[in-house]
């Protein structure tokens, strides 16, 4: 992995409670800070990870390694900011992180998993406050054939609840789902090896395998957990 020197993140940018002031010119000008992408490592990556984590974007431990976990968090932040979803930390992404994009919850009480179909984000919400934001990939909208029937890959909107979980790879007619938490028939939040920054599933809510382990470990997809798809 390529080592990258650290840039200077302002002290205000580390505060997650409220968005920082408008980004400084040093953050948005080409050449002022290194472009960071999958495979990079070093202090500059660590600073980006700390900022993402401070804003609530899940990436696991901050370790200065721009791996798949970090890439997924960058995707999520880019989606929340409404900018290009390339997984690369360049001037526009740095400016967005300086401003502190955090999506809003639609629920107001209890712990809820919210799935934002427009922005392709999964939110862990507690009493109306977004605590964690994850990249997700939901129904692609394309047609497919399963067990002799032609269907459309959609993730239906609505209010549901987790009613069944499988603590393993669950084999199904469309492939294997990692530690699925079913909330609507055969539709589940589950881990998967490919979670692109666009809709690509048959209807399920994909997250990365490490993210699914984290959701399980912290009780975010326990049986009975409300799931709101909007």
C-alpha cells in the first residue's frame, strides 16, 4: 500500500455535534492535499477516517489504511453530500467533509434502522438522532427470473420489523446472504461481498460483510428491530 503524508485538518472539523464552517480554500484547491483512494495508507488516511467516524460514518477501527471499510464510508459520505460517488477523497469530497454532511432521520423515537432508497444509505437511528451511517445497495429495478418466475428487483417502501435472522451464510435461490436479518418476506439486511454505490441487489439491503458483523454485534438488527424503508 502507498504511504501518504498527512494534511492539516482544522480543529473545528473534528467536532461531530454540528457542521463546521465553510471549507477553507486550502481544502478545495487542487494540489493542496493528496488524492486518497483504495490501497493508500498513512497519516492523511487516518485524518480522513477520524473525520468520517466523527460524523457517524461507519468504518470500523481508525487504522490509517484505505481499505474496503474506508471506501464504503467514503461512498456513504459522498451520497449524503450529493456529490459524485467514486470512493476517492479529492477536493470535492474534502470540501464536503469539512462541511459535515449528515443525513436526517425520519423516525423520532426508539432505535430504528432506516433505509434511504434515494441516497442508498442505511441509517442507525436512536430517538430521532442518526448515530451511524452506512453505504448500502438496494433493489436495482431490473427484471430477473427466479424459480421460473420473472420479477422486478425492488426494495418496497414501508415500515417493517426484523422477524428472522440467520447467523451464517444463508443459501437462497438467488445466492448466499451473509448473516441476514429478514424484515419483509425474503428481503433482508445482509452482508455481501459487493456493495457498489448504486442499486444492484434483487431487493435486499446490502452492506459490507464487516459492517454486517458490526450490526449484529451491537444489537442493531435484533429480532423486533423496526426497519423503515423510504
